[in-house]
C-alpha cells in the first residue's frame, strides 16, 4: 500500500470519548466511553441500528462535533483544547467528508464545486486549476466539468462530492451513507472509487446500513447504544 508521508501509523486515537445530548430532561448517550485506534490506510465500516452513534462517531473524528469528555488525538495532536480555527485547519488539511445528500452548491458547476476547498483556502487559480482538472480526470468527470448538479446523475453528483473531499489530499476520508441515495449500479461505482482511494493510501471510514457494503471493509465496527460492541478485522 502507498504510504502517506509525514503521518504516524497510529493516526487516530479516541480514549473514553463521551457525547451526550439532551431531549428535554432526558440524557441521550450518543457516544458512551468509546475507545478506538485507527492506523493509517485502514478501511473500516461502521454499522449498527439507527441511533446507535455511528454518525456521531464520524462527526467526532471529523472534528465537526466536540465530545463532552475523553480525549481524541489525530496525528498525535490532542484536539480537546484546540480553538475552533485550529480544528478547522486540521479538517482542511487532513480530513475529507462525503455525505449521503452530496451537499453540492446548485449554482456552481461540477468543476467549481470540486474547487471550493482551494477557493476558500485562498489557493491561486494557477495552482488550483491543474489540481481540479486532475481530480476530474481521476473520477471520470472531465466531460461533466461544466455541468450543474441538476444536470448530473446521482452517481455523478456523489463523485463530484468525492472530488471536493479529496482535492486537498486528505489522509482521512469519512463517508456517511455514501450510497444511501443511489441505485445499486451507481452505488457500486461510488464504492469502487472510494476503495481505489483507500488502495492509494487514504484511511477510509464508511458509515452504512448496507450489510453487503459493510462486509467489504477489512475492519468492521458495530455500534449499539453509543458503544462499540464488535470490532472485527478480516
């Protein structure tokens, strides 16, 4: 497997992570003392019933949500005391996100949606444009570069979302139900793209309700009531 330079092999470590939400006066323990270590280049599926904490776990790993307690280290950086701008910088530099609903901007073309992370980071067009073209070619979207999202199929929209997620060369790719809105053929194509990225060195975490998809991963985690109850490596 290709190695991503500059990263500790044990790139993610969660220790006694808890995340509690309140519905009225009732406490909901979305994450309940979760301990998890993930090494560079792993391919992990996260499964479990609705409300088991799968997406909350992904949001914690992606620094989109702060745990109430516990410690989360990414590349040996303790994240609990980081300011929001520091967390945003880690998200920008290390983590890519792929969501079920694509989250594309309707008025922007495929090319412009993919370019967004570099635009927001202030990367000059002279550097940005070649990188975007490379991603478009990698994902088989060159002939769709100037199409708006409503002119693309579901599978093509998800590939655009993947392109946006990988433009900054993240070491971690988090996918939350990436095939949930797709037919079986488009879903299979999207999973093939994600698995190719994993083979190139990206650490891939996929949250899914699809048992067949979950079994494709080399490591399978199952959650119930905010806890990891199974952690199986093939």
